C-alpha cells in the first residue's frame, strides 16, 4: 500500500514524502520540482556533516636526520571538515573507505642516493614512493602517493613519513608538501 506524507502552507504543498510497496521513498518539493528517490537498500545515507575531509601542508622547510625515517610535520590547515586531524595525524571518526593523498618534495645538499616517502597506517608503512639517485646534478626528489584506505572510525589513523640519504636533508614547504583525504564510502 502506497502512502504519502505532505507538509505545506496555505499556498500549496511544500514537501511530500511517499513510499510504495517496493520500499522506495520519494521526496518531492514544490509541485514536482527537485524529486529525490531513495532506493530500498540497507546502508548509510551520507550528508555533508558526517563526511570527514582534510587538507594540510608543511608551512616551512623541515630538516630531518639523514637515513632516519622521520614524521612529516604537516602544520598548516587548508580545511578539516570534522576536526579529525591533530598532531600531524588523521584519525577519522566515521568508519569507511577514504582516499588519502600525500605529495612531498625533499632534498639534501649532497646528491641523495635514495628518498622514500610513505603513508603510515596505525604506525606501519602502508604505501610508499621511492626516488633514487640518477645523476650528479639532481639533489631534489619527489614522492606522490594515493590510496583508498579503510578506517574503523575510532582508532585507525594515518601519518606521513620521509627517509632521505644525504647531507642536511630537508622536506620542502608550502604547496609542494601536502597531505589530504576524504571519505569515499561509509562502511
């Protein structure tokens, strides 16, 4: 049996919610304009208030110790929609699958033999990008990583790390070293 719930004003129906025997719901506004149909399925309906997304960057050059895996200090917020980024770590409070991205530029005053950039999940390497020494005139390397990662919504987190072999290695600042992510699908 189909049923309809209508709400309106003296000038007409402002919104109508109707359902049919298949379990579909239809939301209709102002005389048929802007109809949204919600299918008969289980899952989570996402609204912008519970879809975490963040973007941070390194605001000044970060010096690191040669041949030592070092946490990158993403210290400047572009946005953090759900305040889930703290202490250079993203810990989302909504369980699901997230697109995580990291771009890094590193260098040393000597010619680096290797540079490794990694996204860590829960303290362990998850995805990495390597840059290897190729000529005597290049001392700067870059790493660009992207992965879809599952988070449990309570304790899972990600961080960015760098490892550079060379003299006085640094991570470049501003728009060249960024860390970002957003919820793709709730679980």
